[in-house]
């Protein structure tokens, strides 16, 4: 089946995301736009993933929600880690939080809200999520793959936090499963990116949505046997260029 994807959506847990990014709004918006599979990818955290999954089960059972995280490397590169299940995502989060940079006490926790499926407040996330980890891009790739996850450098066409612009090159030994371009990427951008990567890899579009209006009609469609993590992984592995 042809499945419409958006593998980069934030909730109100991310300090830079809007307060309207609650489970029901995300699920409803994705459904309205004809998106079949999303990944919840807050900055360095997975606290609201289960809430969106639970919400979708009730209000949009045809929508598949995958657990994920947008991890910041020590080089200030953003990398999406998409995980096969919630348990793996929570284990990965615990490791990432041990490697997050610590900041002096400040009033940021009110912007890092963990909620339930109905958007009822549960708690504040106390670790500062916009900080970088002390892990290299290679470390993050190896770590995510150790959980059988997918590694996708985020918005690789952007200067800010994009892998190629930040490092100045694409590390030849970096193992990724796909690369993401922003919804603003042009065909010329994609062509330039393709020539910068030392091996062939699928290029996908995602919204990187921090606000509801950021979620737009999907531009990435893959043929999957079913709407599941395993089917997505298989499709990326056998991607036909």
C-alpha cells in the first residue's frame, strides 16, 4: 500500500513548540491532511509519545504513530532517531539525558510540558531539552542502531543544525537509513545534497512541525506492506532509486 509519511513532528514538550501541539490537535491535523504515518520527535525526549499513540488509537485508529526523538549532537547537528517501540524509545531517552549538557537553574521547565492523551498536565520535564549532547553524530547513529532504530539526519538542506552545512561534509563512515529535507527544499537543493552524500540513500520530506500550521500535505509516499515500523524499515532498506 502507498503510505503518506511525516516523520518529524514536535509536541508541546519541545520548548520551541507551540502550546497547541497537544495529542488531539496533532492527530486531527494529520488525519485531515491524509497522512498515514507520523513520528513524534521532540528534542532529546519522548515524554509525550505514548500520549499521542493513545490518542490516535481512540480518535484516528488508521493513523500509525511511531516513537522518535530529534537528538542534538555535540557538533550541533540534529538527527532523528525513529524507534521500533515505546520501550526502546524510553531506554534511548534515558541514555540521551545522561549525555545532555547541563545548564544553570533557570525558568524553562514551564515550556516543557508532558501531558496525557487528553492534554491533561502530568509533569514538567526538568532536563533542558534544547541543549546539545556530548555525543558525536557517529555516536548517535551507533546508539540508535543499537536499539534497531532508524537514523535520519534532519533538515539536511538547512544551514542551522543541518549535517552537511554544520560539518561541511557528509562523514563517509556515517551509517544512516535516510536523510530528511525540509518542506521548503527545491529540486536543486535535493540534487546538491545527493552529490554530497558518498552513498545512495533515500531522501524524504518532513514538516518539522512545531506549530499546527507547520504540518502540511505530505510529500513523501512509500510502498509499505503494512503501516508498521518494520515495514517502513524494510521499504527504506529496499528503496528503489
